[in-house]
């Protein structure tokens, strides 16, 4: 597989018709760190705004994002959902990047072990692993809430259940992170990540094969579907990547964001401790506030009117889940973290036909972690304890505890759009 970064293709260079325009850059380091003011400005300009820098529309209002996500016949995923054409080529055949009948086949197969019913068999294991982990960390008093807390369950559960050979599994987190770095516009972050992505693709096509996979595993079940003629052998590696790519950083960030939000808002943590039945609602509020995936995109198949604005056929529209989640038109006082708000209609897992197929697993893991914490941690304290070696090569977001207190917290875990990179990490930590 060869990945040759080039400039934007003519497909993205379409007239912006009568849309408001803006030269704001949602993918600058500054915006990645703190996108909220920029989102508000874009929302103020209209339902769709033409970004001059990227020659794409930005959909940032709740109303425009939900329209796009629901209408897959106009807002297509088949030409890819990333913000650069190279990645859209590379991920062709992947579940995210398909429409219609091709798309329906895929979630049916990969979604099977991820349904609430199927996940019941993992519930006990996840709960007891979360309890043992939290017990151990709390007894230390200070811990890194990303590498020691948030990373554990997603890596352990997905790593084992997918059934990939042990050899190479330690690279899963690096691959997942770099894959997200390739999702944005073709900038240095994306270019730097392409070689790692090549390594991941090579692994998927050479190791994810019969004989090397754990029998009965999620990946093995994809090969069974090939044998039954339900899926083409050629798309198998892509389907394996469906399990590894989107399942790790997303959930890790969501757990890390949760710890950080509770550290900043101890009164909300208190509410959760008093009534742990609030945890599912709190999880919705965490991912509403800090959507781990900030945006993907869609290609217009035809001219589409959003009230007075026409989005022309062949133009690309960025759908900003993170912005929709903070749209005051939908969520009053949107920047306030409130576990009793009732934020179930957030967009953090998407909406419509491509809504996240792994959300039940993510919620199960988050629920287990926050239940275990609620029973043992009175309050989280943000503690800038320096660099944690584990954070360096994998996900960013060092969190460390405060001596004499239970629990821990450190830097705000600003969401990733898939273009989150080392520069961001350095800035956040003040290196
Ligand atoms: C907190 C954790 C997670 C978040 C925030 C998240 C977010 C998302 C979002 C926003 C989409 C929609 C993409 C679109 O509109 O085009 C999506 C789709 C997807 N997610 Fe997740 N995800 C999470 C966890 C997971 C996990 C644990 C898995 C797998 C085990 C997973 C697998 C997928 C797959 C395969 C799709 C594509 C679905 C389709 O196109 O039909 N995700 N996710």
C-alpha cells in the first residue's frame, strides 16, 4: 500500500454559492486546544459556512449537523469522511466510508459482538476488572488518569476480544492515535502519521488471517462471514481496522475527559457519588461537553438547500459533532457541565445510519470505571506532577493525583478531531 500525500483534489474545489464565508481554521493548534469560541462564531454566521482555507463547508449548528447525518442520500460517506482525499482513498471499503447496501452489510457483521445483548457476556469481566484497577490506583493515591486509568479497559477488552496475534498488539494504541491524526486536512500532522498508518495496514493484511487469529474472536467472525459469502475477502483488513481504529483513543479520551470535568466540578461529582444511578446521564454529559471525535465530513451528492444557503453537489461539508453539542440553540448554557441536564440527544456518537456501532461497549467501560471510582474516590485533585513516561508515545493527557487525597486529575483533555498531534500535547503540558 502506497500513500502519497498530495494537494486537495478538484472535487473539493467547488463554488460556495451563497453561503457565508470565513477564514477561521478549525484545525489550527489553537482551535484544537480551545475550539468553543470559534464554533460559536461559525454558528453565528449561519447553518453552513464556507471555510476559505479548506474549500469546504463547516456545519456547526445542531440543526445543520443532524440534517446532514440523517440524510445519507445527499450527504454521502462513500467518498470518505475525512478531510483529505488521501485518507479517503486509503479507507475506501471501511464501514465509516460507505453508503447504502455496502454500508448495511458491514455494521451487521462488525456490530454483532457489540450489541447490548452480546455485550452482556462481557459485563461481569469489565466490572470486576474496573474495580480491581481502581482499587489498586486509589491505594497509590496519585496516578496518571490517562495511562494508568483510562487506557486500561479499552486496550484490555478490545485487544483480547478482537483476537489479533499478540505480536504487534502493543502497537495498537499508536496506530489508533496516528489514524486519527490522518483524518484532518493534509497538514504536517497528517503527513507525519502516514508511515505509521502504512504499518497498521500491513499488519491488518498480513496478520489478520485464519490461523493467526484467536478462534471465536471478533476478527475470526469476520473471516467466518467471508466463508459464508457475506463479505468480500478484500475488505477484511478494513473491517478489522473498524475494531481497532475507532475504539481506543475515543474511549480513553472520554474517560480522561470525565475525570478532568469531575475534578473541575466537584459538586457534580458529589451528585454522582450520592446517586450512582446518575452515571449513565453523566456519561452523556461528559461526551456532550468534550466530544472525543470533533468532526468528520460528508460529500454532497446533489445541490442541497439549508434554508437560504445552497450547498452544491460535489462539495464537502465538515460535520462538527463537538460544535453541535455546544450549540446554545439546543443546549441552553452549553458550556456548563451539569450531570442532571439530560443530554441524551448529544452528537458525540454521531446520528443516523453511521451512528457509532461501538457506543454500547464504550458506555459499558465508562460506566464500570466511574461506578468503581464513585465508590472509592471522594474528590479528584488536579496535580501537575510532571511528565508521565507512558503518555509520551501513546495518547496525550497526563493526569496525576494529589498526595493525601484520593483520585487524581491533571490537564484538560481537549478533544481530538483526528488531527491531534504532539504540538498540542507539548503546549498542554507546557514543555
Ligand atoms: C467514547 C467512545 C466513542 C466515540 C465518541 C465514538 C464516536 C463515533 C462517531 C462520532 C461515529 C460516527 C461517524 C460518522 O458519522 O461518520 C462513530 C462511528 C463508528 N464507531 Fe465509534 N466512537 C466511540 C467508540 C467506539 C468503539 C468502542 C468502537 C468499536 C469497538 C467504535 C467503532 C465505530 C465504528 C465501526 C463506526 C462506524 C459506524 C458506521 O459507519 O456505521 N467506536 N463513532
